[in-house]
């Protein structure tokens, strides 16, 4: 009785469930082996494409050619289950088996291991006189398998590309969406619709970013408190794709992920990818946010323009940026808002180290053929002195006071909502801890008990962090009562809380309100900067506010 190895292959996990399943191939191979008294020593099951250069069946071949395994046959259902890499790869793998005395057999009888010697009648044999009469048929079958794969992929991918360019969606749904089939003039096609839970997180990200009241870090915290988690997906065994060995995802939002999600035009109903030739295409379904809201949230990064039915996506060097992202931007709040008086370009900012190791932060301009430097404290105080002397003209006063009050109220509403989310999450954590503690009394497995202990530990740590955030939020709320626009300063003065706002977006908006063009440092120092028509500079003797 000969020993054999059986190779079973399907291209995907889906095919294993719905198409030519591994169980079907296994039954056919077992029937074939029983009828010929062949003992199958081992089964190799592969769920991978055989059109790649790295062939999945190589593992089975390596097993067969080891002498200690004593394998004489390798059984496959058909040549296209063995490889779809064409005649060259097929011939290479079969030759390798033949050299080690292993025969390749298929269930359909296409492969023959018979050898014919054209000089047998003379009792002489050469390498060129011995050949396999079915080799040409086998090579043609291998090429047919490769051509069939190419034809199938061309029809399928070609149709999908066409539908993508018509505005439909054919890939896995992005975070915030879910796929839905609808009847269209092009047949039953796939579109994206809002996910009942995830879409709220995405919309909140764009809305909060566009409003500009919160920093990126605060927005990320706010969305995480709303329950944000990345999608979980299974990690499968590389050898057997049916086996699930773990999962990934289920993580909270980070600054990096937040920035990446904001730049996706699909959330505005615009698709731009390889299948659209990297050109923006307006989808047949509405986005989660409007194009206007998308542009506001991506003010310095990306812009979607729609003219005469055509969509343009402007990004990269085409976008004029006022700010350079830095982890220390908060130390130099006016770095890109006040210009050098010599070259009228934005200042650089850094801290030089003295002989005693003390750092001296300053704004400076020293890379354009001149040197101009102002210490940080003096620079910031000069800006604050100028802003505190700006007054709103009488006929515009009521409008701007309403505007300042509205912004203050919006900030308060966001902070109250943030505090409410923290309280809700704290209640959820207490409930989860209580439920896990109840499980402890019902479990006896050490593994299960240790897993619950880890879970309770994670919940306790999260609870401590949230309690710390809650105390900070309450402290800020008490301080905000003293920052209401109806304060003791003159009613036509810019409110202190707006001048001292640390949010870069809010600060940029303030400068756009106040100045015709960005001022230079000397213009601020001499009170000669050009203000918009609604404002004037007051040079009275009242006490000037100090830097926050």
C-alpha cells in the first residue's frame, strides 16, 4: 500500500463556505484513495490564492520530499487546485516532486506518470529520449487555469471599477457607514448608509473641529467618552483560515487616528481612490457631513470644490497653511499671526540655551538674511497690550457683544456635555465592576478568574483617570463663571477670555476679525496696525490686562 499526501485548496474563506468547500474535495479524494488502496497519511488544507509567486502548496511539497515521511504520492482534485501560476510554476513544482520519487496524481486523470522511451527498441535511453506523453496536456491545463483566473478577475474587477466611477461603493464600509444593496438603473448595486452608532462619532468629530472651540486633544476625549471604539476584526490562523486565534481593534480614538479620519472625503460623499484614477467622484449617496462642514474641519489640510457638476480635491502644497503643527505651539501662541517687521514673514520661535543651561524662549527671524529677536514674555505682553486697547465702534458694538456671548454659551454647553459624558461613563464602569465581581463567586477556573481580575483592574484604572478629569472639569466650570462676557470691563472692549484663549483656531479667527492684514511686531508696539472698520484703538490710561 502506497502512502499519500492529499492537498485541498480553496481561494478564500468565503469559497470554503459557499463554493467548492474543503469537505467536498476531501470526500472525493478519500473515495479515490479507497478504490485504489492508497493510504492518505496527511491532509493539507489551504485557503489562499495560488496565482501568487509564493505558492501555498509549497508546504505540502516540502513534507513529501522528506525521506523520513515515506511519501510516494501527492493527490490533488485538479491542476487548478494545485496552482494557477501557469505552466512554468506547475512544471517546476512537479519536477521537484519527481526528482524525489513522489508522483503527482489528479482525480480527473489528466496527469499521467507514465514515461515513454523513443529508443526502447534499441535498449538505449537518453534524457531527451525519455518523455511524458501527457506533459503537453498538463501544461495546457495549467495555462488554462491561469487564463481562467485572469478572465474571472478581469470581469469582476472591471465591473466593480466601472460602478465605483459611477458613484457606487464596492469595498468594506468605512467606520461610520454600513453597506446596503438598492435597486438602481444599473441593477442591484451597493451604497453606503450611516451606521446607527458609529456615524454619530464621525459627525461629532467634524462638527467639533469646525466649531473650533475645543483643541484636538479635547475633541478626542469628548468622542471617546461617547463610546468610540474602532471596529473589531478576527485574526485567523495562517495555516487554517477557518480557525480564529484572536481579534484586533476595539481601541479608543487617538490624535493620529482622528487626523486620519478627518481627511477622508468619503465622509462628505466624495470618493477618491485608485479605482477612480485618484480623481474625486461624487457618490450617488449623501455623505455623513456636508462639503461645507468638511472644508471647515479641514481648513488647513484639504478642500473640496464643486463647480459645474465637477468635483476638485485640493490638498498638499496647494493649500495655504498658517500654522505649523508642533507639540510646543502653545508656548508660542502668536508664532504665525505676527510678522517680522523687516521681511513681513511669520516669525520662527525657539528657546536658546545659555551657558548656565538656562533656556531663553523667544520669537526670532534669522534665516532670511537678517536677524531680529524678541524675548517671549515681552512679545506676548506687547500683543496683549495691543489687543486689550482695541474697542468696538458703537454701531457695531451690539452685534459683536452678541457674538461673544453666543461663543461663550456654546463653549459652556460643550463643557457641560463633556462633564455629563464623564458621569455616564463612571456609572457604566461601576456597573461593569459589580457584574464582574458577581461572576467571581460562580467561577472555579483559574484562567477565567485571572481574566476577570485583569478586566476589573483595567476598569479601576479608567475610573481613576475619569475622576481626575471630572475634578479638572468642575474646577474649569467654576473659573468660567468669572469669564462671562458681562464682566466689569468696558462693554465695547474685547472680552478677556477671548484674548487669552489658547485654542489656535479661535485665536486665528480673532485676528481675522480684527486686522485687515496680519500685523508686524513693530506695528503692534507702536499701535499702528491696520484694523478692520468695526474696530478702533484706544490709547487711554486705564490699566492694561496681564497675559493669562
